[in-house]
């Protein structure tokens, strides 16, 4: 049988909680494709632009993605771009249309990260980013394209196909900006439900991988606490403090007037080593977040 990393992850009963890439600054650039394996370097962008964007991603600790509508047709005249900052308290997204895609290098990602503007205009809608980068991992196309199609029909303004976002084995994957919420193992029906919940201010904990605004162990702690307390509103839980001590993370959250501390142990056991992507050349341990204790402090 043909190996598929997403199917193998399901068979392992691998938890989604605490698997979102930790990144707060995002830049999305419209490009109808093809994208290739490494979108910024393999896509047919103007000479040198992909390399320059790769350097910007490193300099600003940003996730820079190529995006397109499901139809693979340009969204209009010019190049649509989005800049988002997944701030835990005040997430925000900006958007605009560039006459020349190379103008994207003039956007100020540092200012955006520090609470200012990238140079684009405020944008008041969420952005549903569905990974369909099949050249990077076939699972992303096989599972992502049907999800993108369903969301495009239900929410055409908000939905975009995007290049690699991380966690191929959890396909179909979607990131909701500006909050940076990662969802995984979606199918068309569950994706529409997740989108509807988000628009109503709710999280779907069954498919939530975590918030990109926080480190993975904190994501796992928050999802566990939300489940215990039934706290599904996006703003229900606020991180107050986190302390890292080796493999242990203590995260303190404010919830409904109370404060809760969640201690998580992150384990990477060599005995769990598996092929984690369809293209993986070697096995790697599967990170696991073990909830050690939950304590109400006040």
C-alpha cells in the first residue's frame, strides 16, 4: 500500500493538542502557482524575490506563505497580500493590493510585530488558510483540496489555499488568522463547522492543534484546561505566565475570574520514532505532551 503520513498518524491515535507551529508574524502573498516543494524558492517569482523573502522570514521570525483562491485564478488586478500578527491579546490582520509583487519587500513586519502597521490597511475579516501544498506533501493536496473547495463555497471571501504551514501528518490543516489558530484532521463537513464556530467566537476543541501565538507545551496545557472547564469561547482563557524547567512547562491561565496552573511534561521517546511526513527519509520521535497536574490557585 502507498504510505500516507496522515493516515499513519490517525492509526497511531496521535494527539493534535500542542502541535501548532509557534509563530506570531505572518505574511501571505497571492501567487496562483505552481508552488513547488519550497514555495518561496521554487515558485515562479521575480528573480531574487524568493530568497529575499526567505531572509525576511528568518529576520522577523515570520511565516511567509504563498496563497491563491481555490479556482487558481487571480483574485483581481494586482497582487493581494495579507500581513497578520497573532498577538495573544490583540490579534490583527492587514491587507492590500500591490501593483508589483516586489513591493512586498517594503512592508514593515517589525513595526507590525511591535504593535504598529506593516503599511497595509486594517482588515476586519478572518482569513481561513487551508494548506494544499501537494508538492511539499501529497497528504496536503489529497485532504486539503476538498476542504478548500467546501470552504470556498461556504465562505468565498475568507478562504485561501496556502503553501506549507507545518504538520503534514495532521492534514487537512487550516490556520485561522489573525488569531493563528491551527486546526487539523479536517474534512469538508468539519471544516465548515470549524469556520462557523470561529465566526461565532467559539473554538472547536476536537480539531484544534493549538494557537501559534504560544509555544507547543502551552498550547497543550490550554486545550486540556479548556476541555476540563468547558471553556470554548476564544477569549475565555488568557495566559498570565509560563515557566520552562527542562522538559516541564508550567502555564498559568486566567479563566472566569479564577487562576489555574497547568504543568506539562514534553516527552520525546526514541521508541516512538516514525516516518512523520510522506517524504521523510528517516524516522523521528513523536513529541508528546503529558499533563502532570492542574491546580486552581484562586
